C-alpha cells in the first residue's frame, strides 16, 4: 500500500511529487498520511501560498474536529498548515485529481 501526491504551481505546472510505501491502513488513514507528506514537503521547500485539493471529504472535515484514532496525524497536519499560507482546502473528485496528476 502506498501514498502519492503532486504539488503544482498556480499555473498547474508540476513542482514536485511523491510516492511512498506505508504500512497497511484504511483509506482515511492513507489519505491523512498523504496530506501530511504533502504539507511536510511544502514546508520544507517553502512553497506558499498553497491550495489543498483532496478527494476524501472526511479528511477535510477532520481537520477541524477531534478523532481519537487519528488525532496525532490531524494535529501534525494542522500544525504544518499554520506554517503555510493556505488559501483554500477543498474537495475535488478523484477523476479531477487524476487528470491534474497526468
């Protein structure tokens, strides 16, 4: 099982991407790990402002509520987000995201 993501500039051009093997988890856990990895890379590369596109609406909801199972990773994501100028966090259907990563 793995995660992947792409970071693009404001024109839609590829800036950097990642793939990473992760331990077996559920889809929500995998999506949260992908978000954490993308945010970490954005902070490391000083990429700001950024817009986050996610195809899993639960991930977006969880950024503002508590969830005992995922609190650590949610806390880490929200902390990383404070280090960035986040202009938007929105749900984007997977088919749209896949067309952006092609």
